[in-house]
C-alpha cells in the first residue's frame, strides 16, 4: 500500500515543475520577441514611414483649338497613343485659306508699290537734272539779251519775258527737288523688305498664315488619349477642350501621410513603392520630391469650419509628391489613379520639412538653393514653333518674287549718287 501511494503521488509533483518550465519558456520567448522587436524598431522600423493612402497622378494635357472652325477629321481615340507633333484634329481650312490668299496678294501689291518708290528716286533725280539744265539755258538766254539791250537790238519786253522764264525754271527746279526729297523720305534708311508698309503687310500675312496652320491641331506631347469629346462636324471655338493627352512617362505618386508621420520625412529621401496592379513582384524606387502647401481638407470645395461647439479633432493628411524612376516606369507603366503602397526611408535627414519653408528661407537671405529644395520642374512643347518659321519663309518668298531687281538696283544707284546729289543741292 505504501509503494502504491508513493507512485500515485509522483505525477502531482511533476505537474508544477512542468508548468513552471512552460511559464519560464513563455516568458523567455516573450522577452526574446520583445528584444527582437525592439532591436528591429530601433535599427530599422523607426526609420520607415508607411501608407497605403497613395495614388498615381500625372499631367492631363488639354488639346484645345486656337481658332474657330468645323471639325473635319479626328485621328485618335481614347486609349490610343499619339506622338508629339502628330496631327490629331483637323478643322475645315476653307475660310482661312481665302484670308491667307488675300493677305499674300496684298503683300505682293505692297512690295511692288514700295519698289516703285525706289525706282522713282532715279526718275525724280533725272527730272531735277533736266530742270537744272533748263535753268542754265534760260539764264544764259537772259544774260545774252541783257548784254545787247543797251544797243536797242532787243526789246525791253523780250528781256522781261526772259526774266519770267528764269523765274519759272527756278520754280520748276525747286518743285522737282522737293518731290525728290519727299520720295527719299519714303525710301531712305530701309530696303524694300524692311519698309514699314511691307512690314505691316507681312504681319497680316503672318497672322493669316498662323490662323490657317492652326486648323491642324498637333499633339503637344507624346501620350495616351483620354476624355475625347470632339466629334466630326462639331463646331469648336478657341479654348474648348477637345481631349486630354496623358504622358504616362512622367507620372508621379501622391502619398497622403498623416500629420504625425511627417516629423522625419524630408525631401530627397528614398522611397520603395508597390502597385496593387502588379503586387509585390514589382518594386518601384523613387524619392520624396516635395510637400503640398496644404492638406486636402484645406483645398476642398467646402473647407471644414472648426470654429463650432461640436468640434472633433480629425487627424489630417498632407499630400507628399514622390518622383519615380523613369526606367522602371517604362518597364512597368502606371496609369493615373492606381493605388500604391509607399514606404519612405527616413534615415537620411535633411534641413527642412518642405520646399515651401526652404524656398522662403532662401529668398529671405538671398542665398543659393539648398540641397533639400527640389529642382523646379519645367513643362514645354515646341510643336507650334515651326508655324512662325514657315510663315517667315513664305513672306520672304513673296517679297523676293514681287520685288524684282528694280528696288535693289535703285537703292544701289541711290547710294552711289548720294554724294553727288548732296553737292549739287549745296551748290544750288
């Protein structure tokens, strides 16, 4: 009986020991987990800020007409890609072609009229020389008559007529000189192409040429067509949006971080991103490009009014722009509006929280831009620049065709005779 009781009581003594060992193991595991998490937090986690309130954003380049007209063709539809400079929408050019032809005809006529002015310089100069010869002739005649008047061979009346002829010739000479001076005032100091009348007519041709060229609407940038609203036969006016072109090679991510997460986020810090479209298999790498000037609620159509008795604090979110790697975007394109998972590594510290504060400080002290301020972004297109160059080529062609050689030869002769004409007028 004694041995049986002893063996039966052995499990009752083992159970507390097992329980103590389990509790000790659990406590040790908890301590190890806490230590591991602490080491992870202080070594890694505290240098990262996460958010899933992030979305892809980009530019929506509006295609708008610069002249009014009727749409005769639309060369792209939604989801299709267009290249910069490709004609996307074409308007009926009938009216603008007529206006351009009228302006070109007016320019040609003006060039011919101005060229005639330069030629008239030579004509009027010849007239002056003719009048000078007439004056010399009548003065010689008067001198001869006066010399023989004492002998009575010439009547007094004839001498009076000779004197009247001298006066008339002098008046005709002065009229010719004034006409020549008036014509020089219209031509001196400029060639035919630089004449104010020609320049005014050329400006009208340039305006008509641009209006005709703008009947073709090229794509300002390379991208995908979205929100196409234009239809063939539609009458459009300047400024009416016809479609949007989205350049997907220049998109960015707007991550909305809670205000309590912004303490250590700085411009230029590295960012790892994952798109819900591709999942965790694709990782994008970017950097913090800038901070919005206000929260979403501040820029909303109806901003919150917190000066009320039933105010409840709501944690605000500030949009943070994240620039993406262009090479990764080309490999895995992103559409505007897609959701993103954002992880900012805050280990690299900067000098300022946002670009606004940094730019204000730099402007105040008139210093150079610091490393924490983002580079200014510039958007531009040169697809419309060719219109002005083409208009100038057309104007030069019209001037050369209508000017001929008369204006240039007259200008050359005028320069050669300038000294001689000045000496002649001075002697007279």
